[in-house]
């Protein structure tokens, strides 16, 4: 990896970290998700500094180029991220359904009380 590629990659990673902090500061991104993205940026920097390790892993899995290994890891990461978001969405859907049912019961109970009050 050339020096220009290393510098460009580090600058991109630092821009991503700055963007994440800005999104958290403006409350567009929650801290729990910011941690995931900051970890990604740190991994980008780690891959740059440990490039020989990437080459070793590339040969270990039988790939031809280090970019193939990076794409493989990126696909695995995206799969895991989609799985995490699916679990979160499923949990929230269940919570919304439970809250909707509780609200309907409370409204029905309130209406029943309103009907039982005597009119003056």
C-alpha cells in the first residue's frame, strides 16, 4: 500500500469519525449506533497500519488479492449489521403492538367510566 493510499484512507476514516460525532451531537444518531460506526473507522485505520496482517489473512483464506479479503469482511459486517437491525426492529414492533393494546384497553376503560357517571 502506497503512502498516498495510507494518507487518503486515514483522512477518510477521520472524516467519518468527525461526521459520527456531529450526528450524535445533533441527536440524529444514538450513542449505541455511533459506537458501531466509530469501531468501523478504527478498523479502517487498523487495516492501514496492519496491512501485512491483511496480506497474511488473504493468503490464509486462499484469496488472490487483499481487496478480496476486505470485500469479504465488508459483506460479513453488512450481514451482521442487517441482522442486528432486524432484531431491533422486531423487538420494537412487539413493543409497539403491546403499547397499542394497552392504550386501547385504557381508552375502553376510560370510556366505560365516562358512560357510568350520572349526568347532572
